[in-house]
């Protein structure tokens, strides 16, 4: 017997569309983001979930409420499932942040294991809180199906931990698509197996 953890990223938001960095700040889903969450709901409609979790960011909660469909489950919200805090970068475009400090921006994207900034949450801190929260959730639901809605970098760091990837290789894979689906199976000895990762087969051409 095993626990099945279904992981997803929230749907597209208005700030995603404008290329503004969100982090702990927020913006609502776009029509496309709502469509993405609705298509995820159809895919998950036959899965019997025992619990549904979300970060406390409104974009994740909105996605979760749509994605759980007609399942009569309370959305349990955890701060520690939030995105990385981008501090001074939040609410600005990537281009503006790069112009303000090109060297710092380059370190963030090219050598993340060397990145440090007092206003921005460290990568390893994000990974530690994500791993601790997911382990807590899995422990509370032995041999059950769980849905967790979180964010791009937070999810990327979590999967890197499961797959034993080094922080320097954080950006070696493409960005995680909105409402893509990942399934991780946890055995009784807490060993994990990634069944599939960042799958978008439920999304139509408009929603990808």
C-alpha cells in the first residue's frame, strides 16, 4: 500500500501574463488560467481524493477550488506551500529586475547555488519548508490520495529533492507549465517514486 501525492502549479495569472514576478504577492487567474484549472478538474474527476491542500496565495486557492471539482473536501491552506519570496523583485518585470542589477540577476539564473540576497528567500530555505510540509502531509494520510496546489519554483525545488538533483542544476529543465500534473508515490518506508512529472496531456491547445 502507498500514498499517492498529486502535485500541480496554479493556473496562469494576470501577472504571469504581464511577466511580473509574484512570489508572496498575488494576482487573480486569467480566463486561460481558469480554463487550465477546469481541464485539470476533468482529469482528476475519477480520482478519489482524501485531502486537498493549497498554498495560502489566492491564485493557488482559486486553482484548487476549481481543480477539486465537485469533491466535498475542505481546502487546507499552508503558508509553507507558497512560492519563493522574491522580496524587492516582486511586482516588477523580469526585464526591470535584470536592469537594476545585471550581475545579481545573472547569478540567480545561471548559478543559483551561489545566489544570495537579503531581501529574497534563499533557495535552500524554500526547499526545506516544502520538503518538511510535504512529509508532514504524507504522514497524515497513509495509503491515501492527496492533491497539493503550489507554485513553480517551490515545486521545482521539491522535485529536485525527491530526484536528488543539485541546486546548481535547478534551471536545467524548462519552466513548469501551469496546472501541469505530477504524481509521486510514497511507499510505507517513505521511499518515493515519481510516476509522471509536469504532464499537460489534459490541456487543450489554447490552454498550454
